[in-house]
C-alpha cells in the first residue's frame, strides 16, 4: 500500500506523525490544495462528509464485538448497577471525546494547522507545559503506542470471536432445525469438533491473505455489505432477546465486587471509539457541526449498549456467554445470524489491522533496499497477523480478552489522556479548580479501572488455563 494512495507519509520515526484511519482508506480526501494551504477548510468550505455520513461513521466506529459482550458485563455488575454504570461511563466517554475535540481545535488555532491527530494533540499539549516541553514527542509516541495496542487487541478479539462462533455452528449442525420455536438456546454438542484454538489457526491463512490487499479502498464494497449484514443480525438478536424474556425476573441487582473490574474492562472496550473522533471531524464538510453529531451518535450508542446489555442478561440470565451470539438457539435463522456477523467481523479485521500496520511498517520498510521493500512489507504483515493469532491462542476466552484489552489500552485513550490533555492545553488561561478536580477524578477512575481490570483479567486467565489443563489431564486418564 503506497503512501501516496492514502495521503500519508511513508518516512519518519517509528511512530509516524500522521497515523491513518479507516476513514482515510475508505473515504480518501478529495483532490485540492495541500494541507498547509487549506486552513480555511475548517470553516466548511470544501467537499467533505456530511452530518449524516459522519453520524454513520461514528456509529460504525463504536458498534462491534464489544456490544455483543455487554450482557455478560451487566451480569458481572448486576441488573441494577450494570445499566446505571453503563450510563455513567457513556456520559464520561462522551465528555472525554468532547474534551479531545476542544483541545485539538484550540491547538490547531495556536499552531496554525488545519487539523491534528490524537498523538499530535498530546504532543502540542505537552509543549504548552514548560517542564514537559522537551519530552513532548514522547506524548505522541505514547498515544500511538496505545492506539497500536488497542487495534491489535481488536484483532485478537476477532480471532477468538470467529473461532467460538464457527465452532458452535459446526458442532451443532446436525441438531440445527428450521423451527426456531422449539429450538433450545443452549447449543448441544452432537458433532465432536476441534479445540477453538485450532479454529484460530484455520483462520490464520485467510486473514493473512486479507491483509495483503494493497489498498483498503478495494474492500469498500465488501465493508458496506458487512455493515448491512451486521445491522440485520443485530436487529434479529434484539427481537429474539426481547421475545424470550421470562417473568418473573429474579436476578441479582448488584454483582460481586471482584467481578466489577471485568465489567469495567468490557464496557470501556465497547466505548473505545475515541480513536475515530478527530479523523471524522477533520473530514467533515462543516466541522463546526461535529459536536451535535457526536452527541447524537454517542447517545444512540449508549442507548444500544444499555438496552442490549440489560435485555440480553434478562433473557439468558446466568447462562449468558462472552458473546450473546453464543446463546442463540439451534435454528438456521439464528445460525445464519452468527455466520453473517462472522462475515462482517472477518472483513472488519482488515480495517482494524490497517491502523497499526501503517504506523509501524513504513519506517521499518524504509530501512531496506528498494528491491526488498515489497517482500519485507508482506513479511512484516504476516508476522503481525501471526502475533495477534498467538495472543488469541494464549487467551482463548472471549470475555477475558475483551476485558483485558479494554482495561489495558482503552482506559488510557478514552478516560485518562483527554482530561490530562485539557489541563495541559488550558492551564495558562485560568482553569477553575472544580474543572481541574473533575479532570483529575476522571483520570483517576480510568487509572483505577486499568489497574484492577488488568489484575482481575490476568487472574481469571491464569485460573481458567489451570482449569483447562486439569480437565485435559483428566480426559487423558
């Protein structure tokens, strides 16, 4: 994939100045003046995305596998505490997105730039603090590092999600019926199948071929189809869950305290769409309308999260799995839902992989001779995909992978960095002590969630691996 195709630099440091986004690939900027000449474009005088297009991209950037894991997250928090916590986290996440946009706009005006990435905003924000100025480049590198961790974490989640769902479809194929009324919602294993980790290895070659596509604009038609089938699948999941709630509902209102960090990790994983905020605002025809689009889009996202998380838990109760698709009954309608969602996730893998690949690879490929550049680029892509597959094999538990990725990286990008950035950006302009206190509290909540969520996720991973090893040993004997 050439840098000229995507209007991004191909040379530079290990973490490039302009990291690309999925929107750069599928919606390339129109031809026109170079970036330094287009300062007036921030006033909406250029061709760009409309309000509705931005809203759709915003929804797409926030709705994925994280949404399907929220019913289990609500179970971990409790039927009352879970929805309330999702609402609070949604409000905080929206507020932090607003802070990021506000800081980026302020810094763009100060630096006389038409637009700015998340990493650049952190760099220039640190330059505004005298004792941090000499380390400002580390701020951009840190943000880009967490973006890489987050995107590769998404890819790990996709490996586990696909293997779990396809494994379930294969194992229950002989028992699958066309009568959804009498089908059970717990899949009976009638056809012995491979371990889920072997399914991950089966997906490895197709994923490698997928990331060899030279330009993601070739995937745009498939991405559109994937979005449509995922939306249809989501509607069917809602319908089934609502129609199969059994009364009375006798579920704990408050979950166990030690499970709440797992709820935090899953929830912040789902809300981690902050990486698409600045790219979307930069591409708008009228950037000043982005904040209304942000509020409307994230309000819809928050409603979907709370509703599906609550309804899914009420429907499947204590049997809820790491993804609600794993609880759907053995009839071909809902098996098709799993397969269609898997198709959407498969295509989305290339889009999520695109960001870390284009941050990491150009500077590495630039170090080799011209005749070896293409081969080295393809080899590095293979190694990155193999690396994500290996991580997924090491942690083949969907709920724990989601919670771990959310706790480790999403908490920094979505909760910790934006309030700190606001303090650095506006501290010379007289910030209220209450505003500073608010920002410190939000960052503290993110940090506590990072520490406790990561610890509990690792603890559960070790415990489940030990249990898996014990079961395997018992089966052998």
